[in-house]
């Protein structure tokens, strides 16, 4: 088994009792532990060198810095260190635990002359390892589940999170005062040598069904259990989403929203060096052993080795470890092992999948972090058992409380792998910890930061991130609100807020209530009312959300004057349902009044049918919307749900609105159609593109307040769907088409530039365009102080940006492509955004 190494913390110091416990653990669990650094004669570290116990299949490869860690349940008295172009060195072990080796390899000129193709970068032409790799590609479809029309199997998944690099400083920290007992449960990692403390464990049992003819798969959860957070479905779903299933045969493997080049896929030949190291019998099958490591630093690649059968060219065993220089935030190490079972000469099926990641704020060896570990076992494969076509249809509500409350006897009888003593103790420790008042305080702080709400009995106060705002009408704006909250699956909820502007000396509010009438179809009724100040020109696709906070209306910092705000009084009622999973229809009605919130600066005036100039719009509407979000993952099954994978799924939105004249003193008849489609695309190793196309048309005479104003952006923040160099109300349309493209290269270019690659910056480019027109009738009734201008010559802008600054900041420079001669035109704009991402 190939494992990674991270230098053992030399400041490591525990109490006498813990040292004794670890000594017993070292004897009973791992007989031999070695670690250190490999150098050449010039004192330069040697990455990707082989370190093995002699006459065994147990070994590892040094990391980017030449470091290694190797552990075995057996006793050994030596290790063997080798690398192409160097003399193999046998190092005697004077102790069963030695973690500070400094090993120097001498150059082997004869070997370099004989095997020149394997020194440094390996050849792409005369390399036997690549001949084997090509055979793997040719035989891919002949291996595994793809041989059958249908398949099913049992799956057991165990997820665990652990604090790592436990030392005396952490133990004596005031943070853990009153919780010191938890360190009695500390252990040592078999892959890194770090001391760790388990903080979360989750187990899941399921049956997986698949149909290759229909290209469908269904995972039926039978049981789920975790330590202390059994009812937190969002936490469980978030953890599971971090560790998606992978196919090593794909060109790219997705981890943490990043596409790593697979060493088995066809793209690997340009990103890896391959060396044929050995042949041996694995489970009675003669197999080749191939070592691989990156050709360049800074790219999303792995290092490790794999065993491949010499007849079917199916992978038998593989391990992958992300290189330390890979541009991934908050993750110091990624390590993966997969094992496959031979059922006959041509059929290999995965039986075990182990994945470990080391989450940390920095990648220094001594840096503390959190291990995330997933072990997945597969068993009881069955084939060609056909299911009805509707069997694979995703149900809107498949929540079964019994699934999360299985008995201990059920788990003992159905686990595919029994828990060891340490894992059983995790449940004991964490269940005890949940009763600790200090721990619950820390947990509540984390909950506030993640949800934005502070819980008080059955009421949540918040969201805390919307407290402060500023605009030219209200000046400094304070907002506070809350919602009812009895649990994540509440069938009803009431929410509201109050806001106050110190400049206009006015109180605003919003109030909304909703009730889930039917869980299966998610039939929901909702109503609300809002009186507030709003920037109407912030979005083309308007919604009737009475509680939303518009950044365009209340950003703390903006460019130019953002006083073109409107005062609205909006009342809504709607009925929504989901006939299919992630397909929602909503039928609703609304009544609103709209007038200028700043009449000395901004006018919404228009002529009515009798030629009288009016300053306020009174409007009744009914509308039908459809939202389709394939691939969206949610948790909870009450009236509100949490989205697990935001920005990672496509969205199709369509809306029809009918304006009703004379209903509740309404002013206008009109019909409005709007549609947009947004799609994130992972373009192999070239990063992620997010594309959005939007179009709409309004039929009938309507004033400025009801037209489609192209959304400008006068804030210093990136606002989705808006144009960064455009001012509010600069372009007005009653029909339009827009295109938004935003591409993140994820550091692919900067990683090849010395001096920049170590900063882990990411390159960003963008392009936005809009075409629109406006009818003569709509121009004729305009009496506002806005001169209507439609972008009939396509308006466009483009941008260049740098992301991942300090791991959280993105800055974009946007350039206006045309219409530069307009009054107050902004030819250039700087915008930014904050966010946590991998």
C-alpha cells in the first residue's frame, strides 16, 4: 500500500498518560513507523523517490519536498530507498519508530546511461509503461459494471472528521478548557504519522441500482447514523457532497469542485511521467506495477502507483495523492486508494474505496487541520435484474425518519465492516461532548456563521449579514429580522424584518408566511407584504420575493450616485408545487404601488390614457413561472430546504406575467415573457465556465417602472446578471437578449510562471453583451427624467480578473466595449467579491 508522509511535529509533547497510551498503540496497532527526508548529494530533496520495506509490497513515495512516512503492522529492520538515476540505498532501522531520517542518495551514472528515458521527464515514445496505459484505454469498456444491462449492489459508507496535529499547545488551550477528556480518545494516523482526535463520524447503508440501457442510477438509503448530529440532515448532506464517487478511467477526476487529471485517463500522458516498476501476482493474477508522478508543478495532478492485470488490462489497485503544489484552497493533502475484485478473467469490480483529505488554513507541515476520511465498501453484486422504468424516477420527498433511527442490533447485523474499538469509542466520546455546555456554545457560534441566524428557543434572529446598508436616499440603513424555527422540517414558517434609514427617517418592513400543504408534491401556499426602498434596475428577471435584500439598493460602498431608487408597496400570494424532482411551477398574483423614493433627483412619471401625467404606478399582476434545476442537491423536507451544491447545477427559468388593468385600481394591461438559462461547465483541466443567456419581451404600453431596464452595477461588488461598466437606468428596453460568460482557469496559467505559482492565484476572464429595443408607444408615454436608450447596437464589455487573493478575495477589471461617448459613461470599473471556495 502506498501512503503519504507529512513531517511529524517535533514540538509534539503529550502528558505521561497519553504517551503511555500511544506506546501501547504503537505496539499493538503498528509495529514499524519510519519517516524522514530524502536528499541527493547536493543537498536537494528528491521528490517521488520509492521507499519500501525490503521483500514486501508495503511502500510509499516521497512527496514534493522529499518527505515520506511509512507504517506497517509487521516488524522490519530496514527500509530500501530508490529512484531512477540514483543508487538504491538500504537503511537499517535501529528502532521500530524512527521519524527523523535524513537519507542521501548518490547518483548512478551507469543507470542514467542505461535508462536515460526515465531520468526526470519520461519519454512519451519509448516507454513500456505507456504501452500498458494505452491498453488500459482500449479495454476500459470491457471492465466493471458496464458489461451488464442492469446491476445492483450493497454499499456501506463511513465518514469521519478528525482534528489533527494534536500537541500540548492544543491540549492546554483555553478553547478546550472543560473538555480535556476528549484527548483520551486521540490516535495516530496510519498514513501521515500525525496525532488526531475524532470529532464526527457518519455511517450509511444503501442499495444501489443501475440500468446502463437507460443510463440511470438510484441510491436507496436504508440506514444512516452519526455521532451527536443525527437530525442535522444539512450537515450530513454537506459532508457527503464533499466526497463524490469517482471513476478513475475518466479523463479528469473531480475533487472539491476542481478537475484533477486522472493518471489512468487519456489526458494523463501529457501531465504525468510513468515508470514500469515491477510485475507480481495480485490475487492470483499477474499484474504490472506502474509508478506515476507529475511532469510540472502547480497543476491539479497526483502521484502514486497502480497495479494493472496483464491480460485484461483492468486496474487491480491504485492510490492517488495530490501533490502539495496543487492549487486547492484549505486542503493540504488528498489521498485515495481503490481496490478491485476479480470475478472471472474479464470482470473486475470495485470492492473498497478509501479517501482521506487534510483540511487546513495553510500547507505548512506543522499546521493544524482536520482530516476528512471516507471508507466505502461494495458487496453482493447482482446483474441483469430489470426494474420498471419509473423505478428510477427521483421522488420529490423521500425522507423516512426510520432511516435515521435504526437500532444497534440492525447496524451490527448489516454493516459490511465491523467498527473497531476506537471507532466505537468515537460515538461514546461525541455523544458525551454534545452534553457539554462549552461545546454547545462553540457549535452554536459555528451555526450562526453558516446560517446567518441566532437561535432563541423556537425563533431565529437574523440574518446577521443584512444588518447594515447604505444608499443615497436612506443614508445609513439598519435592518433586523427573524423567523420561526422549530426544526429543519417545519411544515410552516413566518419570517419578517424591520429596517430604518437615518437620512429619510422612515421605517420599512417585510412580512411573509408559507405553509407546506403536501409533502409528496411540495404543494406550498405563500403570502407576504413589503414596504421598502428598492433599486428596480438591479435585475432583468424580477421576482415577488418580499424579504430579499438587494445589494444594489443597500451596498455600503457604491460608485457615482445611486439615488435612483423606488418606494414600493408589494403584496403577493402564490401556490407552488413540484411534479418532478427539481421541477417547480408557481402560480401567483401580486399588487404593488411604485413611486420614486427620491423625486428631487429621480422621476418615474408617465402619461396615462387620458394624457394626465402621473408619478405613481398601481399595478395588479398574475403570473406563472417554471424553474428547472437538474443536478441540484437539497436537504430537509419541510417548507424550506437547504441547497447543498450552490452554483454547481444548471438553471432553466421561464416566466409569463399578465398585467390586469382596473383590478384593484390597476393602471395597465400587458403581457410579459422572460426566460433564462444558466449552466456551469467544467472544461477539463482548463477550469470552469459559467454561461448565462437571458431574453424577454413586453407586449403593451407600460411606463419605466414596468419596463425591462438593463441592469447596471454602480456598486463595488460583483452582482450576478448585471453589467459592471453600466450605470443604473442607462439602457431601457421592452425586448432584450443578454449573454454572460465568466471563466475561471483555476490557476492553470499562473502555475507555469515562476514566482506566481506559489501564490495560488487564479485567472479570470469575462464577457457580457446585450441587445435590446423599445417601441415608439412606450417612448411616447415617458415623462420621467430618464431618456430612453435601447442597446440596438449590441452593448458589450469584457473583464480580466485575479481570484483566490488571500484565499477569499476576487478582483475584476471591466472594460466598456462601446457606447463610450454617452454622458457619464464609465469606460472602466473595478469590482470584487468575497467567498470561500476550494
